[in-house]
C-alpha cells in the first residue's frame, strides 16, 4: 500500500486524484500545514523541502522502497508504475503540459491567491501582477482546449495535475475573462468519479 502525506490543497489533491484514477490502494496521512505539521522531524525525514504531497511506496523501482516529493515527479512515477495515463505516443506533449502546470499554473495561481486573499496587507501592484499573469496562463489553457478535448491527446496526467488548481480558480478570475473552453474541460474532468473522490482527500 502506498502512503500518501497530503493536505486539502491543490498540490495534495493532484496525487489523490491520480491514485484514484489509477486504482492504486493508498493510506492517507493528513499533514496540517495550517499547524506547521510539515516542520515536524518525522515529516522532514520524508521531504527536506517541508512540502506536501509526499508518497512512500514500499514497492518502488526494482522492488525497493521509494520516498518521493514534487507532485509532477509523483504523477510521472505513478503513471509509469501502472502503465496508465502517459502513453508513449503522446509522452512528450503530456510532459510539456505537466511542466507548464509545475512551472506556471501552480506557482502563479498560488501567488495570486496569496496576494488577493491571504496576505495581511493588500498590495495593489502584487495583486494586479499575479492576477494578470494567472489570467494570461488560463488564456493559454483556453486556447489549447479550444481545439483539444484534453490537454494532450486523451485524458492524461496533464489533466489530473492541472485540474485541482484551475477548477477552484475560475471564480477568482471571473473578472479577467470567460475562459469558456477551460470551463467545459473543468466540467468534463470534474465529472469523473475518481476525480470527485480524489478532490475530497484528506476528508
Ligand atoms: N512544487 C511542489 C509544491 C508543493 C507545495 O507547494 N506544497 C504546499 C501546500 S500546497 C506546502 O506543503 N507548503 C508548506 C510549506 O511550504 O512549508 C509540488 O508540486 O509538489
């Protein structure tokens, strides 16, 4: 059984969605980052970068255990372990969109949320800079999804990794654009039972 260390955030839910989609048995360990539990020595032993998600798979490559952080690496690992959602024919396009998520969608949406909602001080320059960039990135996804049902060929880890950030953010970006193709894709991906199950982990 895979141990998943996670919390109710977009980055954590990428992995619970993937585990549900791949039908891999897993055990959930909630790490409350609101209470700084990620700073406890027992968690730092799993990830010196003190961030969820982390998985521990006792049956990793070559049968040896593996401890893995960084959601992009985790999703590639799980896809290769199961042979699902990363087909060879579309591998590099899927990885392109996985990396777009990891380098653009996640970090910029995270900063947008921080400055627009969480920051103790409202800094108009920062709010505008990050919301504008989040809207530009969503516009890129919208263009891609205008001509494609999913981000890269059939439904893949690229969609699983992007959905948990984009679905809750459409509301924050409602003044920045309509993003009709992204909305259609959010409805399709969000309608998958495995996605619905993964998005409520940890309970
Ligand atoms: N690049 C990382 C980002 C993970 C991340 O930002 N995790 C946040 C929660 S969503 C966290 O654990 N923050 C706690 C901290 O930084 O101390 C990934 O994709 O796995």
